[in-house]
C-alpha cells in the first residue's frame, strides 16, 4: 500500500461548530508540502467508542494517523487513553513530562492541579512528541509495523510549533518525504470566477502542474500546484504557467499567496512616494482598519474621517449641502466631494471615499441595499465608481466588499 496519511481531529466543540477547524487545514497544507498523500480527514467527538471506530477505519486505509485535540487535563481529553485501549497497551507515566509541566506552571506563576498529572500518561512504547510551548505533549508511536501515529494538542500555535520542530524532522528521517507538492496562489479582484475560468479554461487540463480556481470573500484565486522531487524543481515547473496566467489576468491579478489588496496598495503607494487619506460612511472605519493592519502603513497613510452623519460631510469635508439635499449621501456627487475634501484637508496625494447603503434597512427602489459609491481624488482630478453588491449576504459582506473595491480602484490608478 502506498504510504498515505489521515488527519483525525478530536473534539465535540469541532462537531458543534464552536471552534473553526484550522488545524486540519494547516496539516493538509503541510502534508502537501512534504509530498505525503492524504485522502481522508475525520472529525470525531470526545467519545472513546467513536474514537476507536475512527482508528479502526483509518488503520485500514492509511499508514500515518495524525491526531489533534484531546490531550488536555480535563476528563473529556481522551485521545491517549483511548489509543492505548485501542491497541491493548497500558498507559505509562513519564516523570520527566510531569516535571516539565510543573516547571512551566511555576514559570508562569500558575497553580498546577492534580488533573495535569494525566498529561504525563502515554501509551506504553510511545515516544514523546515534545511541546515546548504548552503543557500537553504528543506522541510518536508505531503500535503496529504498518501504522505510525502522531498526536498533537488542539491549540493551533502549539500544534504548529510541534509539527515544525519535531514532526517534520522525524518524517524526513523516517523516509516519509520523497517528493514535494509546491503551490502558488494567484489572486484576482474585479473579475468573476466564471469570467476568469473562461479565460484560462485550457489550463485546467494540465497534469503537472495543475491549475484550480477558487472564490473567497469577493476575490478569485488560481492555485498552481506542482509535484516534484524538490521545491526548486516544482517552482521551475510553476514559473512559466504563472507568467502566462498573470499575462491573461492583466490588471485583475493583484498578487499572490499571502499578499493582500491592502498590502499591495501600500507597496504601490510607497514606490510612488504617495500618501493616502480616506473618508468613510457605510464602512464606518473598516477601510482604515484594513490599511493600518499592515505594518509600516504610517509611511503612506495619514488618516481618515468617518463621516457617518451628513453634518460631518458638510462641516468637516466641505460637501455642498445643496448637492447633498438634491442627490443624497449615497451618490457619485457626494462620493467625489468627500474624497476631494479629505484629500484637501489632510494634504495627501490621494483621497479615497466610500458611501453606500449597507442595510439591512435604509434601501429604496431607487437606491437598494448594497448600492455603494466610491470616490477617488488625485492630482488629475476626481472620479467615482458605482457598485451594486446586493443584499443577499448581509451588512458585513457589503462593507467588506466596499472596502476592498475602494482599494482596488486606487490600485488600478496607481498602476497607471
């Protein structure tokens, strides 16, 4: 059987949806980087019998079982005890683990309880998968010659560190890592998934690298993945495909991988030596929050005005009250005036504005919920853009799209 992995996440809170299962995503991405195939992911509650059933099924279809969750000190943390029972071995206390837990509690000025002692109990024959950041160690265990088990706590930060520090070196040393899957994700704004798919349809038939489309939070992504014996070889396979896709995407392609619209706009502003100020109505500071979320944004972002009430638009930003009465706050006229007003008052190269109806109330037949105007003022003058985002996905969705669309309009102007 070709060596494959299965991810098993333990926790009733995951089944109830109380916690987003980011661990599975992290592990899936990491396995892909290492070139270790995995075809199944399982989420199971804190129930010994159901965990045993999951283990029995997983052992028949995978040779590397990766567990997250259920390693804490409380009664519902059952992973190690259940695994020991499943393979018919006793739990053995490791004094060095208990001493490590006690030391960490003392360093943090916290009182250790008797419950923490159970975290030092591991299945007989299992090696310790050390946890430098928390109290719950994992295990590296081969209960059968054809099965390897790795366990991690459910706390993402601890699991991530344990994976990189201990698990990856172990898997490499054991010969699990023969090839790698490397991916690049191109990001697009201002084009629909269907429209982009039509443009790049021929690329979806490629075998290595592969190209796959995704849509998320208003943007479209193309993930290019290559399977090779090294990351360098995979990168070389991806490079010409990425170049072709970028050429086809043109200005709609704004970046790749971890790059965000906010980051890309900031880089363009810095390169141009330009500064930015903003005036927000329906987004209520959301755009400013996105901009200042990027480290170093103080070098190009000077500030903004949340002009929610019309009096603020008139008194602080110089909007003509007659235009406001005639056209309303949600209009191209007002969007342009508040963009020009904030640019003038803050003395920046660019002024960017948003005014719209985020709902769920306030819409009319002429101006429905989701109608948004974006104003952009620069040295060459002022312009505005209109969007109809619709009401279906609610207020937060409209506000998010409005902020991103405003950044995208500025990005395109900067590219010119």
